[in-house]
């Protein structure tokens, strides 16, 4: 069987769509399926490396629906997975009309995409019941979270017990591009806590790195600034606290049972942020623009971080709830459904 994946990445698009599609591709290839990516990666070297290092063939994104079907014919694809906020519904419709199974990975809104299978991996997505095309099915909720093997292999067999340490290890990252420059904002909040910690902060580009290096940590604080790395899951597994945007990486943090503090960066993250923090699966720091502009919101975020840094019990409560929420088997369940169709 041959499966195509139509998804993109870019400086503004981010890499979340690509990362979850790579996770599904890993599962499919372990079952002997050939997977081809049809993608515009926006010139991001890190994104391209995710495909090249896994031996996943990558082809330019077709311009229109006719080109997409022609590419599917040329590659002899049996099914196509689409994951994009920008892809016109006509592209998915053309694929279905060509006799191929179409799986759409969505976040709430189906966007009018016609498909045979819909996957919405978000928390409480199973509580919604959108209208589906005749014969289509929907896989919804965290049971279908698409997580890379680099993450699931590190999932502990039981909820991790946070360490009692004087200087907790913190990892802060905000996607492959950090398009809205969250890293320096959060690093300043960490410094303002005044608490001892060792923080590894991912700088997505040289400008962010320069801004982070210019910061002056307080007594007992250490900032290590690194480039985007494939070793991030290992860094997270060894951390005492993670700080991240409330995007697709949230489900990776939950799977690892990692105490996390989330920032919502763009509007399409607010629902996931609200649900995750309300359920006690992660702590909430607030909206990124407010953390820049509002003294009160920034002070509240500093208080949240200070509590997590000084309280192993607060971290333990988050770890237990997080670990129980995501079991890391989502890719297997989604692959089962796609292949059975």
C-alpha cells in the first residue's frame, strides 16, 4: 500500500502539522506502507531533515487539485492524508473523486473538507458531533493523539515522581519557528521568579538567540540557549518542568507525564489551552501578548512559575494527571482505521 501525506510547514505556518504527520508516517512505515510527503516546507532545513533522516520521500506540493490528483496517480497512491488549514476543500474532493481514501487531520473545524476519515486529536474533541459526509467516520479525542516514536519510547511505565531539587531543570520551547518570539518573554518571566533553576531554552533563529543571550539571569539561575534539536524529547524526559506553547506539542508533554506550563500564542490555541489548564493537566501562564504588555498578567505568570519551581507536590499533581491523559497509542489506532478503510 502507498499513502500520500499533504501537509506544509513554514515560518508562520509552524511545524505542528508536519510533526504529527511524521508521527503517523513512522507508524505506517513500520507496517510496510510506503509513505510520500507532498509538502511545501517553507525553506525550513529542520523540517526537511525530519523527512530525510527517516527516509520519507518528499515531493513539492501540487499547485491545484488537478496537480494533486496527477501526483497521486504518478506515485500510485491508494490513500491520501491531508493536514492543512489552507488546503481548499476542492483538493480533497478531487482525491475522493479519483477513488482514493482521504483522511483529514483537523482541529475542531472540518473546514468543509470532504473525507472518509476525520482525525481530531484534541482534548474533549469527542464531545462534539459535527456533520460528516455519508459513510465517513471521525476519530476524536486524546486517544488519537499522533506522537512521534522519539516521544512514545520515552513514556515512563507509571507517573513520574518529581525530584526534590534545589535548582529544577526547565526546558522551554515554542515550536520549530517560534514565529511570535515567545522564548525571550518566557525567559524573562523565569528570571523574575528569583528562584534557582537551570533552564534550557530553544532559540529558533539567530535573532532570538542573540536576544536570549543578552538576558542576565539572577543568582543561582543558569540559561542554556540551544538551536532546535531532534534531541528535544530526551531533554524533556530529563526535565523537572517544561514551558511551551499550547499547540500539538502539548500532547507530547502529557504522554511523558511532564509537569508543564503553557502559553497560548495564537487564537487557534485558546480552546486547547483552556481545556488543558481547566482539567489540571498543565498550568497556564496566559496569552503571549498580555505577558508582554500587561504588568498584572506577567506578575501572575511569574507566581505560577515560582510555585512550580519550589513545589515538588505541585509538579507531582500535574505529572500524574498528564500521564493518565495520553497513553501514546494514538498513531496505532489511526493507522488501524486508515488501513482498514
